[in-house]
C-alpha cells in the first residue's frame, strides 16, 4: 500500500470487515442511545441529533491531540478516551476488567495520567495512560499487597516485567506487561513517590498506572 501510495484505510485494514463494523462500540447504555449511536463512524459523521458541525474521517484520523491518536492506535472506542467532558459533567473510562483493585481501599475513578506529565514517575504514561489512586490505610503491609497483585495480575494474563519487591518492603513499584500494554503498581507511605519520603501517620496507599 505504501509503495503504491494507497492512502485509503482498506488498503491496509483488509481484515476489519465492513467499514461500519470496524467502528462499532458497546459503551453506550439505553439512556445514551436515546440520542447517541453505538458506532463511532455513524455517531460522528451522520448523527443529526448530536453533531452540530461538519466532521470528516480526518477529524479523528488526522487529529493532533495526543489522546485521540492514542485511542486510535490502541483501538480504544470508549467515549472518554477522547471526550473528557460533556453534558455538564466529567467523563471517566471504566477500570479495565483485568486491572484488579485491592479490596478495603477506596479508589479514585480512572484519571488521565497526562495530568502528571513532567513528573518522572508518570512520564511514560503521560500520553494515553491512566492512573488509579487509593486512599491510605494503616492496617496493610507491602507484603500483603504484593502477594495480591502477584497472584491477581498473573491470573489476568499479565507478566511480571521487573524485580519483585524485597520481603518486608513498604515502598516499591512493580511493572507488569500484557502484549503491548503495561501497568505499574506503586505502594508507598510517604508524601511523594520516593523511598526517602518517610511514611505519614495516615498510612500507605496504592497507585496503578496503566495503558
């Protein structure tokens, strides 16, 4: 396709089935579909209920916004992948089913990791990555949390891609991979992502970076 200067989508995407089917999504519930369509192509180009300006394929596929490019590259068809706000509210993607959450903590919604761009601990995930943050607890140890994530991440198809934390450690970050995806689990008790930051009285928290 490149050698012949074929620039239409079908030149490369020959196994995607029909054009419409390649843009199907299932993220909208019955209330949303009163107005919206569970197909990205139809929703953006032909839904007269919701589109007030002329859009084309290039609106998305030649878009320069990092979150739009990342959504297309990873096949993420969730509304919140590109649209963080609408209907006077903020949107958040659901946590993927293969990202386990340690029970007993309260967890944030899925946050755009780009909010922490420029901070070394999050830089790799600042484009297209997500962050989950727990509250703090004093009644949990690093070993308990590590044993949970070692077991549950493996059960969900993830592979350990870094050294396991040392026994008794209450500060660590552990990396897992799954195909082209990556996740990092942080466990720490200080104010910052640093081993030199002393634990605070309110206890330890977990953070999960993933993309």
